[in-house]
C-alpha cells in the first residue's frame, strides 16, 4: 500500500507492496518529484520577475496649486502584473499582491514661483496600505523647474483594493495658481511577503 | 527501458524487466533528483543576490566652478560592488530594470543669494558602436533652490531599464553668484540595484 512523505507528499511503497510493482511505484515517485520541483521552478521565476510597473507622463500638463494635485500618466513604460490600467484610472497603480512593495515617484514642475515657495511630493495609498505618506520639500525663489523624486516601502494587506498615487503640495508666498508638469513618473514593484 | 518525466526529465523504469533491477533504477532517479536540486539551490542563491553597483565618494571634490555643469567623477570610490571606478562611471549592467538611488552632498560658503539653483543629473548613455558612446538616452534630474550656506543634500531616485552597454554618469550644476567655494562632499553615493530582468 502506497504511503506518502509527511511534508512533500511524495509516494513510496510499503512492506505489503510487491517487488514486481517497483516500476509503478518509481514512476509515481518520479512524477510527484517532478511536479514538486516544477512548483519550485515557478516560484524562482516569479521571485526573479516580481510585479513591476512604471507609468509616465511626458507631455506638458497643467495642475492647479490651490489643492494638492494628483499627477496623471499617459504611457505605460513597463508592467509585468497588470498594475496599470490608464483607461480606468490614469492616476494610480494597483498593488495587486499582498506583501511589501517599493513605491516611488518623480515630478518635474515649472512655474510655481513663490517668494519663497515650497513644493512637496508625497505618495498616497488606499486599501490596506500603511506607511503611505512621505514628502520632500525645497525652496523656490522663482518660476524655474523644480524636480523632485521620492521612494518608500509600503505594506499591502489587501491586494484587491490597494492603490498608490503621487500628489504634489504647494505652499509659501505668492505661489502661482498653476504649474506646468513636463515629466511625471510613478513606479511600484513587489519586494517580499509580509 | 527508461522513461523520463515530462518537465524535470527524471528517469523511472517503464518495464518489468527494469523492475527487476530496482536498485540501479532507484540510484538513477536519486542521482537525477540530486543533480536537479543542485540547480534549484544555485538558482535560489543567484536570486537572493540582486546585482547592485555602488559608488561612493571618498574624498570631497573641492573648488567646483559655479554656473556650469561638473561631472562628479567617482574615481575615489571607497566601495564598488560590481561598479567600475576606474572608468569614473557606473557601467556594464546585467540587462534589466534597476532602481537607482543618488545622494549628492554639497557645501558652499560665502553669500548665498536667494533662489540659487542646485541641480543633480544622472545621465544615461548607450553605445552606438563598439568603440564609442552615443548621445544621452535619458537624463534624470533633481533640481531645487537653496537660500542658505552650509551643506545640503540632494536626493534623486528613479526606476529605469539598463543594458550591458549603458553608462550612467553623475553631473552637478551649482548656480550661484555669491558663494566663493563649492565642495561636493563625501556624503555622495550612487547605487543601482537590479529589480528584475529585461521583461
């Protein structure tokens, strides 16, 4: 009677089995081992190619500075896990796997002005993410370009609802009512299990 | 007659005749599994070692000229994991997608006029022939304005695809009319960590 190993469920013959049936038992063991190793191979491939997406906006786009603008994108640079759906929502990446993610963004704005003024950039998450808000600031004495980039690690516990988006924030004296963003990027890649 | 499993090509006897030679057939299977596990182990080890190139600046670069671009040559790198400090650039990447982190520290003295610019650029270049480099493919920027003297640090991060011929250079623009000295400090580092292959 066939028995099975405790952890990997691999079959082997026991004392009541016939010696002449060894080919059958060996085939079962070989095929079970084959299946188990194939699962291992798939896990390695998945680990080597984690979910990754980069979306980008390369054409000038105007944003109001009165409220924190949510940056938008019109191009999917890379997407290995269907994280981006710009037709559905061109402002977010969907973090569709439970675990720890690296998320980040990059924005080049011009025309904010301020005397002095300050721009911030932060990542905002929904749907079970924590550690979702980071910022970076700088002073701006004129209307030239300001380019900022940020990264953080976030925890995703609900893969069905987790989203990340990139926002700006403007403060100071004599800030212009709008800024022109000429390059905007948002990225996310899965790092490890919780 | 020996048969092989579909994916891993593990041998097993397919006839009663081989069943009578169970010892050798079992050995063949065990050795095939052993060999396959070595391959799997090696793949796991390789997976855990994400290629990372790091260059840091050991000695400050002094007296940089203002109002012009300066190539921050990382020839004084104190640590280069897979980098190439002798070429003063980061290059020879295993093709794939990389997460790049840059921090550039800069100190200046003298009068700092309001609105003076600090611009850090990471310039990516691809070769067009085997013996020369092409024009810049992409330039990633950190740009801000500082109004005070002393050391400031400027961070730049991005995700991009890098190839075996890609060269990454670090450039700095210090726009100012009042400061008398600019130093790129040792708090300067460039790193690139591979996320995955060229998907």
